[in-house]
C-alpha cells in the first residue's frame, strides 16, 4: 500500500481533475436544460443521470471496453498517440469524473433555473452580447448552485470505488486511491490501518459536505 499522504494527494487530484474534465460539458448542458429546452432534452438528461443509478462497476466496464484497443477510440489513441487509457491514472480520472457528473449537472442546472431572467433582459437591453450576458450576469447569479454542484461532485469523486477498480485497477504507486486502499487492507485483514483510512475518508467527506451546505440554501 502507498503511504497515507500519497493516497490522500492522489485521491484529491483524481477527484479534482475528474470534475474539472467534465465541468465544461456540465456547465453548457446545465444551462441549456434550465434555460433553452430543446427536442430530446428529457432523454439527454436521463442518459446524463444514468451513472447516478447504475452500479459503478457497469460504468467502469463501459469505460474499460470503450477505451480498450478492441474499440475504435481506444485503438486510435494507441495507434496515433501511443496512449493506453485502461489501468492508468487517466482511467481513474475518467471514472471519477463520469460517476460524479450527475451531481455536478444537477447542481449547475438548479443554479441556472433559480437565476432571475430580469437581470439578463436588462443587460441585453443595455447592449450586452449573449456571451457577455452569460459570463457577467447569468453565471454570477447561478454561482451558488454551480458551487454546490462542484463540491458535491468532488465528494462523490473522492469516494469512487467500483468504476475505478474495474477500469483503472488497484495498483499501488499508480492508480491506488483511498477507497481502493481501504478495500486492499480489508482483504489483508489489517483492521488497524483500515480504521485509520476509513476515519480519514469520513473526515474528507464531512468537510466537503459542510462546505457545500451554505451554497444549497
């Protein structure tokens, strides 16, 4: 097992990068779903929420197959760029970002839905372009929902286990995160180390949950 500080740093980095990777898509889709409904929006939102209800191992299996060399994308990445995603830290980032995406999207959509359109209309009448209205008015008004979505997604990504185990493996020094280390010491029967790791995981989750509470009001 990796040292405790390495597990914490790697877990936080994986969670942060995973949420950051999917943030632009969640921001755009959350805004579209909240403000400008389009044909098929309900279907797309339902698909986007699937990682929330599917067993994480299903998400991990889909990622493993999608990025494996037997699939076109995985084969292209390996042939052109020499990249093999499965069982790397990049796979852990993808898994963390995908399973936390529904919480991120829901928070962002709620933030945009609760933002007043009167301020946007006023900014438009003053000559602001649509892009200026979005960045200077809409997004600041929706910042509480966006922040809540980001924090809750980070908490979910930090606790990700099933999808990461399938697509990235539990490899010390490469892909082992805090939840995977807990799984490993449980298999070894190391109860003392397990309690320390569990306590740290609980503290991280509590800290993020408390941080999100002010933004949910």
